[in-house]
C-alpha cells in the first residue's frame, strides 16, 4: 500500500453531543484512516489547520458491525476515531466555529 499523505489521514469530524461539549476544552474528535498512527494524526491536524498545536492524541479502533439482509450476511467497515487535544495557546479549529 502507498504511504498515507497528511490530507488522507483525517476523513471527517465527529459531531455528537459529547464531542461538541469537549470543544470548550480544546478537544476535537475526528474519524481517521484506519492505518494512521498518532504521529501522522498530529502532523495532519497541524498542517491542515493553521495555527494549531497538538498536545495529545488518543485513538480508538472500532470493528465492523455484523449485518444481514435475508440470507446474506456481512460486516460493515472497521473505523478509527481520534480525539485530539490542542495546547492552551493554540488557535481553535475553524470548521467547528459556527456549530
């Protein structure tokens, strides 16, 4: 597999009640590429959002759910979620500003 570029790491933000409450503490949640590690996630956030400095990254791997439709059984895709803490002197991420 080809190397993951920084713009391929972050797939989309997670917009839930819990993740929205954490934004006051400069804690942001993203769905990320399943092969990305914490260092790649940190670099991607700092490059994609100018003025941000990442203090800490936590990741969670989720297995796919078992689904069936009639006699056909299968699984949904596995996902990975990253919670990113920004430093106190860091700028906020603008995509969450209007929410």
